[in-house]
C-alpha cells in the first residue's frame, strides 16, 4: 500500500476507543458510540489530520469494533484490521501495558508495515449476519450437549426415578434449545435463499460428499462467499490444515507440523465432513485406506480436510457442480 500521511492506531474495548496518531504523537480516548465518533472527527480537525489521507489500524476484537468500522465506511475512511498476535510479536521486547500504550503500538505497527497492509474491503453485512447466527447456534449446541450429558448421568445413577423435577427441567430446556436451533437455521436458510450469489455457491459446494449444510454455511460466512481468500491454500492455512516446516541448520530437523494459529471452529466442523467423506466418497475412502497403512489417522484426516477445501474452491471457481468420475482400479 502507498504510504499515507497519517497512521492512526485504535485500541478497541467495549466502552471506549483509545486513538493514537503515530506521525504527530497525539492521543485521545473517546466513547465507543456515535458521540465518541463525532469527537474523533473534531479531534482530527484540531490536530490537522486529513482523514482522507489517513489509514486506521484496529485489532480484531470479535465485535466491539464493528460500530466504528461502519462509521469509517460511511465517512470513506480507509481502515484495516490486524490480528492482535501479529502486532504483539512485531513489537519485540516490551514492558508494561495500558490502552494508551496499546493504541500507540498499533499505530507504530501500521507505520512500519505500511507496504504489507491493504485497506479492508467494506463489511459484507450478509455474511456477517450469518457468522453471528452460526456462532450463537454453536453456543446453544454446546449448552444442549452439556444438558444431555447431565440428564444421561442422572438417569444412570437413579434409574428408578419417576416424575423427577430435575429431569423434567433439563428435558424442557433441551426441547427449548432444539427449537432455538431450528429457528436459527431457518433464518440462515432465508438469508441464503434471498442472495442469489450465496445460494448458487451453497448449492455447488453441497454437491461434494461430506459437505453438509453447516460446513457449507460456515465456509460461505468465513470466506465472505469465497471473496476474502484468493485461493484454497490460503483458506486452508487459516483453518489450520496446512503443515509447516520446522527445521534449522543441521541440529533441528523436526517433522512438519500444523500451526495452532488457526480458526478452531472451522477446523472442528471440517473434522465431521472429512469423516463422512471417508465413509461415503469412494475416492477419498480408498485414499484414506492406502495412506493409513503407514500414516496416522489424524494425519490422513487432515489431508482429507485439505482435499475438501480444494474441491469447494474448485467448484466455486468453475461454477459447476462436483462430478464424481472416480473409478476404482481393479
């Protein structure tokens, strides 16, 4: 990216934003709402900061930054979001921590790394809504799993219980969770059906054996309908299915390993897809059987996940359904 005249780092929290401009070494704390955003505009004018010649650097916080991002898009202010770990590891040895210091460090990161920073694309509100619904659905699924486990254990310990109020209460809550999951899924289906581009890609990737509706929805949501990742490998790195080399000189010759820096939710869902594909897809089934003769099951499962990602990106790129033309060699 071309160097901007002003690099503004913002440390985001639920109630406040700490703003630091690196070039003039000035700081202000504002509220994380519309009144605070207006104060930011006034402060920028007083400091002589031309926001049309600025870029705002924020960390991913999981949602607290969205209001300010929408404000930036309305005002046509360039912004980008950086993972907090990337900023932390770029700082070297540091001492102390505060919101004000963090804002300065974020601005410093943007000033130093301007060549590798690209302004973010406008938020895709459709896929953002899908992420929210899928995330909340996951919370309910986990809650329901805990309730089912508690109910099962109680029935096992007290098999002769009848009309037990605890069991009734747990079962009622499970029924409510099932109803909530159904309602959330219906809203996601409505979103998919109302967007032609999303619906088309959803129909394409669900022709791949192993890819069900949940994996399809999550892939579409987190790739912003396959627009935010240039290729399958980049997405596979994000999910955490690509191994990386671990060697140094002649003394360290470690095996290639998967990085822990990944989206664990997507990876977990792909586990189920890969297991299903190994059972129902003849090509992947034979591939897994052949590889497991000298490889571990987890390694083979990881390879199958990568193959599924390649297939999803391939059918979307070609805009054709997946064709199973595999023939088993006798």
